[in-house]
C-alpha cells in the first residue's frame, strides 16, 4: 500500500533531502553534547521539516526530556523556535506537550526543550498496521479533539494536525500527546492569514488557498486523520505534494464507503467533517467525534433480542390470566373428581356386601 505524501508544502523537497543527507553525520556528533546547563543528549528520536528531536537526560536528576534542535542557525530558525516556545508556554492541557526551556546550543543553534513523551508516533503505528479498531480509534480521537478544542478556547489554531504530530503511549491506555506547534497561530476567533503552510494530505481547502484560516482547519484535520485511522488512507491519496494540493482544491474528499468501509451514516459524518466550506463543518472537534461515535456504536450494537415473557404475577389481560392459571385449575378439578369417584366406589362396595 502506498503512503500519502506528507511533505510540508512550505519546503522544497529536493533541498530537504540534501539537508537530511548533510545532517546525518551531525546527528551522531551531537550525542553527548550539552543542551543548556542541565541536560545532555542521549540519542536521536527523529527529524522533521524544521529540525531534529533528541532524547536528553538531566545530568543531576536523571529525568528525560526531548530537545528540538533547529536545522539551521539563522534568524528564521530562531524565530520559529521562539514562536513555538511562546505558544506552548501559554498552554496547560494533559494532551498537549509541555515546554521546559528555550535557548541556544554552544554553536548558536536554537533549541526547544520539552517534556519527553514516551510512546509511539501515530505515523509509525499506521505504517505497520491495518485499520484501527473503532473503540481504540475513538479513544485516541476523543483525546485529540479535547486538546484541539482547548487550543481554540485559548484563541489558538494548530494548523498541522497529522499522525506524525501525535504521540500515543500504548502502555498508558493509549494516552495521547499533541506536539509540534511550529506553525500554530493566535487569534483563532478572528482567523489569521497563514499562506500555504502545512501538510497537504491533511490540509483544508482554505488553507491550501492561503486564505484567512480559523479553528475549522483543525476540525478538518481531525476528520482527515480519523479517515486514515479507519481506512489506512487520508482523504486525498496522491504521490506528490502538488498533486495533493490540486486535488484538495478541485476534488471532493474520499469517503469511507469508497474505501470499503460500509457503515450506515458514516459517510455523512465525514462529508460534514471534510466539507469544502468551513462554515458547514462541525463547530468543534468534539462534535465530530461525538457523531462518529454514535454511528460506529450503532453499527456494532447486537440485534434487538425478543422481549422476555412476563412473569405470572405481572400478567395484565384476562385471557392471559386464564391461560396462566388453566393448568392449576385442571389439576384441581381432576383431583376433586378422583375423590368423588373413590367415595362412590366405596359406597357401592359396602351395599353389595
């Protein structure tokens, strides 16, 4: 099965590949290096469009943290790191990663120190698994929706909801953490002009057009991610970022039934969650998950069992009462007749003797 294009629409793919090749040797060189005055780099955790993420350990306490180190040492990198740190410092939610520190390494490369989320990136889970079971998927989506709704209540928009920005700790009952606030924006209620920034496979149409965007793009992102959880593919499954962007602007998104998932009412939920018009989508992400849960739960409900027979003491109708007591009356009558017959036979025997 081919994987969708997840390249960031703001970066040139060929130059990014060259950067990754050049950075490969530097990643190992950073192991053992200092991050601030309290942490040392243990190993690499992964790379993204903006930088590399390392596992670090507190030199005195032995507590782990995650350091996001920018690819470059220019002003743009410093501004991006500072922006993400500023965004995260204003948030306090169990399903959103916490910021611990921000600064520069000894070579002037900017870094962001965050809590270490010990789990599996959802993108990695999707690489090796089939469709997620409905109950588990709903549990993950519910936590994500709560985090997104909290963001919007704080006047922020994440803008890049996708599997690689979600960490799931399977050892802690699939506890979810939303990460990467590099392109998050403030003033979600009035909307903000973003430009074409994000990941095409999960990008809402207005985001792909570079228009003023509000919370509705995150609701779209949650719906797009949900479609991939349950069908293994996002709404637009093309090879290149350009093809995906073209499809987002010109085609209707794929629906579950087109991917072989036939559940009554499910297409309608995704049709609204992925609506081209942001005003027609669910008002908040939790409303989408509520609707999703309703149709999936109804589909799994067993067939209605026949009503149990009422106990004799609860019978209401006269006919039912007669039917319920008929056996007892019949036995009583038979017992009385037997006694009469015995008495008659005894009297006849006495007279004949």
